[in-house]
């Protein structure tokens, strides 16, 4: 590279969205014919990770309005992926629960995502994959520390 310095922030900012876009395109092709959107997948992932969530918590986690989340959850209820229940102690609180069909889709997606990632990362050696995962976890920890 010689004397010129690479602006790593600029380069990563340029390539990272391209990688994410390609990964999302592949992920959406995992379930052809299914009426599952990226928003549905995000909600299924959140419910799998955190358990039942209040509608407001889903909206905050996805950075969407309550109206948008209500529309998405309504479609997911129609597909029998989730259910919505009012809290017995505070009827104003509405929680979203994962149903077995939603859980089955999460399991299927996880398996297919793992196969997709293994294919994408087949260009790396085992040591490079291990190092990349270590670095990703370090970045994730840094991002999480901003939330606390």
C-alpha cells in the first residue's frame, strides 16, 4: 500500500452495507413462496432470544412506530406465527408470544442461515473463521456497551 493510509472507517462503511444487503437477499431466498418478510424474521428472532415481549419493546428494538409493529404483528397472527395477549395484572400491557409454527420457522431459518454462512465463509481457513468470529464478538460487545 505504500505511504498512503487507508481510512478503515470509510472502507468498512462502504463494504459492510454491501455485505449485509447480499446476506439479506440470500436470507429472503431461503424461504421462497413463504410470506415472511425481514420484519417478521426480526420479530421471530427477538421473541426467540428474549421470550414474550411487550409491543412497545418490539417497536423500540426494531426502531419502528407502534403502528408499524401492530401491522406487522397482525400479519404474523394471521399466519399463526405469534399471538398477542393482554397482561392479567395490567390490561394496558400487551405481550407478543411465539407460537409453535413461528418456532418451527425460526428453527428452519437458523439451519438454513447456518448453511448459508458456512458457504459464504468457505473462502476463509478455519483459523481465519475463528479470528473473524472473535472480532465480531468484540464489535458486538462494544455496540452493546453503548446501550447500557
